[in-house]
C-alpha cells in the first residue's frame, strides 16, 4: 500500500484501496458535498466529479468546506483547488453550472455512485434519482440535522423518495427527516430532539433554509464515505426506505 494510505491498512486491504481509487463518484451539489468530497478523497477515492453552479457565501462557512478567501468565488473552483492541494494526482472534475432537467442525464453517465446534495427547490433532485436508478447507479442522500446526520441510499430495485410525497406536498429535506423520525418511533427508538428542531423550524417566519451545523456536515461525510466504500467493494448496505442515523446528542440530558 502506498505511503499516502498506509494508515488505512487493516481497515482496507491493498486490493480494496486500488478499487476505490478508480471508482468514479459524482457529487451533485457543492454544499455538504464539499465536505463529503474531501473525506472521500482522503479515504482514497481519487476519481471525483462535482457539479454546482453556485458561489460561496459567508453563510456557508459555518458548515461547508470553504474559507473566507473563497467567498464570492464559484464553489467548484474553490473546491477543486482544495482537493488538488490534498492530492495533486487525483482526477478531480468540477463542472460550474446547475443541473437541469435537460442536462442531468449526460452528467450522470459514466459514474458508479452518486451523492444527491441538490436543493429541493425544483424537480431536478428527484429526476436525478430516477435517472440514476435507470442507469443502475446507487444514489446517497445526505442530510445535516445539526446534532445528527442522516443518510439513505436509493437503488435500482428500491423505492424512490417521491413515495413520501403527499398530494398537497412536494418532497423536500424536512419531509425526509420527519419520515425518519416517525420510522424510529415506530420501531421503539424515538428521537424527540429531531421533532423539537422541526417544530421550531416550522414556526420560523419567512422562507429560511433549515438550520445546519458543522458537526453534522463532517459526520454525514464520514457516513457517506463508508457507504461509498461498501458500494465499491460489494459489501452490504441498507437501502431506502431504511436509512442510517448518527447523533452526538443524548435525549436523556
């Protein structure tokens, strides 16, 4: 195993390290995707594409992989510079525009796993999933819930997230978190702190984005990287409607 990854030994064998090096992953969205990209790269995924047309804002700095010097720069430009400073030989492709209904398929093809970190402000995220399902590309959905992280995986033979939508309600991140909370209650593992956050968020005035913390960004990046490893090496993983939840809060306190 090369020096860069020598501390990965025992956790990964040399053959697995080679497999993930050339395993092409697509990150749709450079927000939480920026943290996932670095975690995956440091782990050994060296073939990464990131698509995002957004610019870095000061409000991103509490949880995304950018610095004050990056503010007003295009996210993909700043992220590419960051990733190549970690591994100059990595195959990092950054595409500086937003995915649309018309172009989504052409940017998905050729990858073996994808991260859907798109904003649910249009039909594109669900179309992204549907296209990946048709191409047999597993899609990871990461969610930053502050003191906790949530990830679910959409596969070719599984359900899609739009099954959670109601006739009078479009799917969005909050719908997924509410579903996860209900699921945990049903199985005897209630997470009251999640319900409390959702209730307070819904009471906020205006159209603010959901609150998020750096804690969950790094936690969800670790979870996604582990799942990418499982997918790449043929290991088992849970599929939607199941999900993974990690938290650093104790409801008993």
